[in-house]
């Protein structure tokens, strides 16, 4: 018998509570938004979100779907250990790396509601640079003094790596996975998307600036960088991402292009 790799999944809207459905629709919107901004890697990578009111339960993508195919109803419910508790009837499963990386962070950081991990070209390029992310733009200054690093240990399938990953992340909400990619975590899906968008743009700007090859790259003073980074921190002005999220949803819903509705 051939495996069932169809993507015609029934709606779960009437089978989950309102809080979970809202999380599902927001997470399902985040996936195609990442696709539209060029932050995807075929069927790889993950965005996870905590299910409100459900102890140690997360939503994650099916391993085999493109980001633009993700909907509220085809997200998979797992626990922090990667055990599947609710999934569409399909031959698609989940990727072990998803819960090895994401599960331990959700467990260790109760302030985290959403985690995004990417393998973008610019993110991988900066992750391979000895200098790491340089604070050469206003966008990059957001991460000055607030960016963790974790050494590459090969594909993330070893549970023993989790302790080192958590120790390296510490209290930060953004991290460069050396020779690998980028990771962000935040109290909401909206804030996580905004954080990853800016981290990605900072990496792209650095790669472009270095490729220019004309003279020295200018870095602002430590005083200016510290003040700029402070202005982006939670509680200083506003939670970045919440205001922007509504605009992102309007854009996603208004533009055609073959993307399935995220709210089904």
C-alpha cells in the first residue's frame, strides 16, 4: 500500500477550544509569512507554539509539508519529549530535530510561547563567521549584548545536546547556532516573527556590507549601541511584533498566490 501523502485535511475548528484555535491560526499564519520573506528551507526547520492551558503541549509542523502548505488544522500536537498526541491521518510525521531543539527550550523557559529556527542563506553565512553578528545597522543593534551562541554539534538528534543548548541560550531570546543557522524565542508568535525577521535582515545587511569590499565597516560607539539595544528590550517601549502582526495578517489574507488559508 502506498503511503498517504495527500494534504486534504479536515478542519479542527469545532474540535478544539477557542484559545487553541487562535494559537493554531496565528502559528499557521507565521509559516507562510516566513515563506514570503524567504526564510524557509524546503520542508525543513520548525516553528513551535505552546498550546494555552495545556501543560507541556506544543504545536509543530508535519515533516514533509512546505511552509506555505501549513494550516491551522494540519499542525501536530506533541509534548516536550516529541510524543505525538494529535495529528492528521497522514503518512507524514514530525522531524526529531524539532522537539530536540524546541522541546527543551519550551521546558526550560516558561516565558517562551513560540520558537522559530531557520537555515537561511544569510543566517548560515553569519553563523560561520568568527565575528558573529556585527552591530553595523540599527536593526543589528537590537541584538547587541542580547544574542547567544551555541557551537555546532552536528544535526540536532542527540538529547544530550539539550542541556548545552539551554545553558548557551540563558536568558536571551535570540541565538546564533554556529555553522548551522538562527533561532529566536518569544512570549508570543507575533513577537517571535518580528524578532526573527529583524535578525534575518541584520544578517543579510552584514553579508551585503562585507561583499561590498570598499573600506572598513563602520561600527557605532558602545554607548550608542547599548542605548539602542535597550530601547528594543521588552518593557522599554512596546512589545515589538504585536502591532506589526495585524499588518502581516492583512497582507497574508489580501494577496493571492496559491497559499492556503491559514485559518482553516
